[in-house]
């Protein structure tokens, strides 16, 4: 039985792929794989677009060359305005560049438009019953069938990994009123074209233009968000908006200034190797070094598992690469729950400086979480599970060191909600786990030192 779910706004439709077929994260040597096992979260099979690793099969592969069939579609009651190539140019080649930067060159995204004109549908737009939150059946199934019928004489669907449907902007409401853009991913029950199901299809409507004059530079970002679903990533915003993750991941906010993916998502997609990830699963204290997520190479992620479904992730975010809105560089700490559905808050970012209003005035950037990153001397504490994460210092590429004494600026987690209070942070002795030292320092790039203290080993129940 195929399950299809949709969250509001730019959301994901997910069909249940076979549960015994999986896609692994980045290359991991056998010994390293064993060391990371406790940190490869597992989601319940019923969860839609779980944050678990490995990702189940059925989604598009996320490394190597990905060919995206891109069709510009219009309707009898909404004929295309302007040229179809102009619509294509609103999103490409910007989306390809975004993926090249985010993946450190591991994803070669190639959008192709073999039909360079508007592809006219046989029915008026209104007859498909497309509205916010519309399910795949019956309207989208009929639309996909009509797209296949119209395009098949000129397109070999077997040559492509996913489908982009760029709808003429005058079909449906303005995105300022209602966001219709949606992806149906891993949908093995989708209509078949040239012998293969159209299992991963992203539909983009209207224009995400907030009137600030930035559309030409930022309006394309809805497409990498939607294609993120085709690769198996969930929506990180909820019905209440982007307050759980803010602008730290394009799967949370795809309006406004450019942003990147979380390190966990890059690991899940195979853009970060297992050799760049440390798993802090055992009792005791250990020190780790992390380099900025925007830069290729070096250690990128520390995962602190709570149980087999949940973990904390630790990474360094700076204003570089796709992260143009970072106004407070530092160490980002967030909680991942592989048992939470897409659009229901599978990730929660912890704010090191709560109720400050943030540090940005950039349009469409969640301001409160913009200063969420922890800096040297600040720490996060989960007393329920006996976990403390402290930023102990930062070193620049030139060798300058910043290691102040821990100060009264620790966020304490209380349960899953992530509510917290301020307390003084300690600085116990520590050990360095294998692979935690000897970081090659890129000139000018900071290296942050993080200390993880656990009172107990990870519970795997």
C-alpha cells in the first residue's frame, strides 16, 4: 500500500519505498562504520521522510551526476506568460551552482529542458483541483499522466533521475498568498513513463517574490528545497513556521537570503564522509575539533546519540559558501529525532542566546535563531540524559587561539522541547578520541574545539 503525505507550504509528498532497500551515507571504511554505528539513527518504518540513516531507497541518488528533466507547463486557462526559457532561467543554472557548493562538488546537478517551449496541458488548471495541501490522488496523478502523454514523444523518461515541473506563474495564486510548490518523492505508485515510475517529481508555482528586489538573486531557492525532498530530506518547518530550525537549513526556510543544509543532512546525502564525523556515544569526556561546514575537507560533525532514534549534532557555521546570512558564526547544536514525520519538527536548533531578537534584519530570515550559535566558553546541557557540550576554544588558520574560561552562558535542555535555562558550565579533564586531533588548518579558517561529556553510554532501546 502506498502512503502519500503532505505538509503545508513547500512540502513533501512521500510514498513508502521498500524498507529493506537502503542508500548509505558518504564513504565509510569498515572500521569507521563500526565506530559510527551508534550514531546512525533509525526511524520507525511508518515515519514519513525519516531523518534516519541510511535513507530508504526510492528517492533520487544524491551523489554523482543527477539528471533533472525540467518541463515548463501551462494550461488553456493560464497560458504561459513570457517564454518558457525565461521561466527555466529563473532557476537554472543557480540551482546547479547551489548544489555544487553545498555538496563540495559531489553532486553534479544537470537540469535539462528537451522541450524548450511551454508544454500545454489538455485541461484547464482549475480542473486538476490543485490547492495547498492537495494529495497526489486524484488531481496530481491526472496531471502527471497528462504531462507524460504530452512530453513522451520527445522525452525518454528513462534517462532522468527526477522531474521538475515549472508551472507558468499565472496558474494559481501568488506565493505571497498561498504556496503551492510541492514534491512527491519516493512515490513508486506514480504513473509510469517509458517503463519507469515518475517517482520523484517537484512542482514549482508562482514566484517567491517578497517585493524586496531580491527575487532575481534568491527566487530560485524553492527548487533546491523541493529537490531536497526528492533526495529524501524532510521539511524542517512546522505549521507554526520556521521557528524550530530558522535559516540554518534550506529545508526550513527557502525564502530570503541564501542558506545551506545542516551537517546531518550532508552526511545523510553522502556529501560528508564517515571519516569527517565523530560519534560521542560512550561515557566520559572527549575533545573534538571542527572546521566550518562551508569549507571542503576536515572534521565537520560530532554526533552525540541519546538513543537509537535521537541524537544531538554539533557543527561549525560561518558566513561562507551558501551561508550568506550567518551573522553570528560559531558552533550550532541541534537535536535530531528520526521518529518525527516531515513537517512536524524532526530537528530542533538550540538557541545559545534566547529572547534576544537575533542579530539579523535580513528579510525572510527567522531572526530569533540567527544568533543561535555557541561560542568559546558557552555550553549546552541535557541533565536528563547526562550530556554536556562545551565550546572550549577556537583557533584561526594563522594559529591565534581563543580559549576563555567557561562563563555563565549555558543552555540547559529540558526534555524534547529544548526549553532551557542559564547555568555555569564546568571544564573537566578530557581525552581525545581517535581522529579528533591533527586537523589540517586552512589558512584563515577557524577551527573550533568542542568538549563532550557523558554520564552514561548511549541507550539503544
